[in-house]
């Protein structure tokens, strides 16, 4: 079952299970008291048996709202006026908040956001899996600003105004937000938004440059320009001058992500991030997957390692291993690791990283589509003592369903979707006999409704 369907089920389940809201009717606009937040950060209230998901409303608030989508069992609405304000409501730091689609929760105190995400996790586990973990792990969170080391910025040449916009899409339209700063990008990147407008407008291909992908490493900042037409010599001069002035590295991408090529400066240091606690450095190319928030990733890896507790002599699997974010710390512990990943490019990168960190002897990588895992393909990999699973939003139902009698005795599951975690946890507990030892949130994306989490399962 794919993620959209699961999320819709979650929405309908919340609508079904919800009880106890109080309602007031005033003027002609409906008014409701917000009980909790849903998985998109919208307030939940109820009117005449219907659940209303209210954007911009916080738990405990009384708001007037206007519905813009009406379904038989629920409606989606916009807050018009807050008549009782939550103590957790704060002034959004960014002037573009509300218009820009990059963030949805800057009006909510950062610590309260974490508590609300923990509740979303617990609600999903209960509504979709009928599960309660034995323990709630302390939430992992950090500084809520300047954390986004990767972003895909859209670029739009607005011929009528003779200008260029560079930024995220607006919340409710396909337009590029007219943004001049971004509080969740690292400050040096936010400071480039306006200079980038001035750069692009001077290029001959200003209307054929739809996107700039940014990737920040420990040593370097890369901007990947998606270009639909070749640069002219004068454009190249402008790019080189910009790179020198702002200390960034340009890549040019003519088609898909694999076509991204270093343009200037040719002697730029490679993109990389370190996990000092495990003495590893991961190198990556600007279009390859890495965790977005490096500071939180360090804590996440430490938590995963503490829960997994790999030992010398054990054989551990790192499923959906990407470029080896967890694989190399596991290998550093002395265990031998098999990393499995769907992208051949990432597996190549992961193998290079293992070699660069002197860990090639303890690590083996394989390319495999884990959405097609079967008991036979899993058995062919041999016995694993422990397993780390870090799937994309669709989760890992095929993988966990394929577990047989020889399944790992401990599983650490890192999830970016509470609804698919709930579904997969139910398979592990109800069908495969695991104990659900604990779960907790990881605030990888502060100021957005995105809920990342980590869970531990063990069997006797
Ligand atoms: C959330 S990322 C985790 C990557 C890595 N563990 C990390 O921390 O950087 C999920 C990974 O799953 C991979 N992936 C997506 N679909 C897959 C599939 N069907 N089979 C195997 N891997 C897949 C992606 O390429 C990506 O590297």
C-alpha cells in the first residue's frame, strides 16, 4: 500500500476516532477549539460529526475558519481569526512565512513542535497499528534555524517585471515565492538568494534555468544549475566571478541528476560531512541523497548505534543504506556489515567511502530493490544478528513481511513517515513476534510538519 493511501487512511481514522471537541458558533463563520495537530501540522477540530483540519491553528486555540475543501467525513480549512491564542504561538521569524511553502510551523514554539510531533507519532502508531511502544525515547532535537544543508530552489524569470525569483514554491500555487531570505537555510546560503537573482538575470539563458539545487558540505557549498540551453562565454565569465566572490562551487546539470558536472572551480574540495564520534567522513556528490540536517544526523546516528549496539563478531544488515551513513559507524564498532541499497550510484559511492575510511574489509554492499524483497531473496543474504532499516517514505513492508524464522533478533527502524512506520511495526509485532521496545521522534526538519522517528524492535 503506497504512502498517499496510508496517509489518507490516517486522516480518515483521525476523523473517525476523534472525540470531545467543543464548538462555538459565532457570526457566520464557524468557530472551533483545536484539540491537536494532524500529520501535516494542521489543527484538528470538529463540527456536526465532521473533522475539520484547520491550517494555521494550534492546539488549545479557538479559531474562526473557512473551509476550502469539503469531503463527506472531513473538511480542510484556513484560519481566519484566532479568538483564543495558544501560549505556544510565537511570531514567525521569516517575513515570507505563510506564503512560502518551505515551512509550515514557524508560528509554533520550537519545543512545542517537538512535543506535537511526538503526539503525531503516537497517534499514528495507535490509529494505524493499534500499538503502544514499551518506552518513549527522549526526542532528538536541536537548533531550529539554519539547518537545511540541501535544498532545491526554483528559479523563474518574470519577463514583465524584468526580474528573476529564486526560492521555494508558494504554499498554495506553483509560483516561486518572492523571497529574499530563508531562516532554515544556513545563513551564508540565505544571503545568496538576492545575489543569485542578480546573477541569473544577467545570463543569456535566464529563462532556461528552472532550478538551482544547493548542497552544503563541511568544507564547501555547491550550487547545481539546471540548464536547458548551453551557456555563452559571457555567462561563464559571470559564473566564475560569482563563485570567486561568494566562495561557492558551480555544477551544471543538462538533464537528469546524473548529468551534473563540476563547472568551476575545478580544484574545489569535494563535498563531505564527518561523523567525528565514529571517525568517519562521507563524501557525496551534490545530487546524491544525504540527511538534510547534519547536526541532528550526528545525534541520530549515535542514538541508532546505542540502540543497535553492534559488537565485534556480529553480522549486521544496513537496509536502504544510501552512501553508508549508518554502515560505516556500524563497521567501526567491529561488526561486519552488509549495506543494501537500490541505487547503483549510491552503492558505488558507499564502497568508495568505506575504502576512504579504511573500512572496506568489514563492509559489503549490494544493489537490490528492497520493495521486491521476498523470503527467498532475504534468505539468500544469510543470517543477520541485527538490522538497521532506514527506508524512504513508502516504508519497508515487503522487507519486514519477508522475515522468516531466521530473522534478526534486533531491529532499529529509522522512519521518515509515521504512518508507514505504524504499518510496518504492526507487521513486526503481530505477524513476526517482535516486542516493540521503544520509539521517539527526531526533529530533522524543524518548522515543518515532517516527522522523522526511530524505533526499536527485539524478538526472543
Ligand atoms: C531515507 S534514505 C536513507 C539513506 C541512508 N540510510 C542515510 O542515512 O543517508 C532511503 C534510501 O533508500 C533508497 N531506496 C529507495 N527506494 C529503494 C528500494 N526500492 N530499494 C532499495 N533502496 C531504495 C534510496 O536511494 C535512499 O538511499
